[in-house]
């Protein structure tokens, strides 16, 4: 019998879009564990998925939740900074 996961029904919502536009508290949800294969965070109202697939050769991301600045680094040692939801600078 396969093991069940408490997150089984949550992952499709993160992959596609959440059912609600924001968390009931009004706070933004910052999540991971659903890789964005293009190396860019997936952002929609009230949500940001910052798993930008570092294990697959893309970027490791860190979000400053107060300024909305995203800092990324890759395995080659390149870094970049940009505002969440904006296009990253070319590297």
C-alpha cells in the first residue's frame, strides 16, 4: 500500500494556482517544494513560489519579504537581484 502524504492535495494547487487569491489572514504565502523549471518564481496575488530549481541547475532564491527583493545565485557563482514579479537582469 503506498504511503499517503498530507500534502498530496496541496501540490496541484501550488502548481496551477491557489483556490483563494490570498491567505485568509491577508498575509502573503511564500512557498517552495514545487520547482519552477525556468528558474523564476511563480507569483500571483497573495502567493509566491520561490523554489527556482537549484538542484536542477537553475537558481537558488531568497526573498526579502519586507522589500520584495529577490536575490538569486547559481552553481556557477553568478548572482542577480531584482524585484519579485519583475524580469531578472541578464547575466
